[in-house]
């Protein structure tokens, strides 16, 4: 089953995170192209979208920030055609690796956050909220 109760029932959970904003069409299209590139592991598409967002030289970091996955996992997803490389593993080693990257690139993360279009900051926050909710539901 997929509901967490083990009874084979599927459970649909709707979350209202309370964070809303109308996104400019041009931004929404660029953001969509960015995610398309991420899911396909297409470095050129990710770079092009990052350039449109004003952070071209930081495109690997931008993709890693969006997915909470290392750049190598993003490329692996494209190489293998298996987007599961983008999923959190949830292991202690994985958490330690991600925390290490966050500490190592803290200065550059700050630069990216300063340069990206403001609507992307809200989307980062929304992604973080959803990731947290997913972890909590998975643990339940």
C-alpha cells in the first residue's frame, strides 16, 4: 500500500502551507525549464535556466539547492534515466553528506539566494516545507 497504514489503502494528503504568490509567466516558464533540466539531468538546460535567473555560473549549486541532492546525483539521474537518484535516501550518511555540502558551500549559497529572482525564494521555502512534511509522513 501507499498510505502508511499498511492496510493497502492509498491515502491522499492535501497540505496547505500558507505560502502563496502569483508567479510572473516568464519566471514560471524559466522555473519549469529548470526543473525539466533537473529531472532529465541535462546540464545545458539547467545552465540556460540558471542564466535566465541571473545565477548562470552557479547552475550546479542552484540545481543542488532545489533538489537537496549533490550535483553528481542530478547528472546520474540523467545518465541512467532514473529520477530516483534525486530522492532523499534518508540514511545517516546521506544526511551527513548534505549537511557537509551545505557548510562547505554556505558562502556561495548566500550569493545564489541574493541573486535569484525573489519568487524563487518562496519556492525554496515551499520545497523545504514539503520535504519536511514528506519526511514526517514517511516516518509515521
